[in-house]
C-alpha cells in the first residue's frame, strides 16, 4: 500500500469518527477540538480494523496526530510484509 493511500485512509477514518467534512494532514488532538479522549478511542479501534494493526499500551501514544499515526501504521505494515 503506498503512502498516499495510507494517509487518505487515515484521514477518512478520522473524518468519519469526528463527523468532519475536511481534515488537514497536520491534524492532531491539539488542533482538532472534536478529537477528544472518547473520539481517540473510536479512532484507534477503527484504525486497527481498517489496517489490521495492533495498538498496545506501548504505541497508543502514537495515535494523536495524522503524522504519528501514519508513521506507526507504515512501520507495522512494513513489518508484516517482511
């Protein structure tokens, strides 16, 4: 899966979970008011289902921005391909 597809899927999940029409690539819990702790958990669960990844106590902190989410998903997907 190429990077742009991964980013678009991440953005789609976040837009759906937050009921937003648009979201920027720089979106995070710090700059999107709707992205509260309850939404965070919904986003994480949906990303796990969408990408077949595992979110643990060790990596959950990496799911608070599109940039960090992309990095962790990319890492996990590349480990699966190896």
